[in-house]
C-alpha cells in the first residue's frame, strides 16, 4: 500500500487512479486531481 502524498489516503499500488514519477520515485494517487495538484507543486506535498 502507498500513501497519496496530496490527500494522505492509502492507495493500493495496483489500483491507483494515477501515478507520477518525481526524482526517480513513483507516487500513487487516489484520483487524477491529486496527481495534477502534485505535479504543479511536488515539493509542497513532499516537505515534512
């Protein structure tokens, strides 16, 4: 299971609505909207 970096929802990798690769890491998303938000500002969602 992966965690959607935008909404923090748990997502099964094989059932993810969308994926994106950023700096060599694949991220999984529950919805295309979360992927779009991530792609516009990935560091916003990856900063701790």
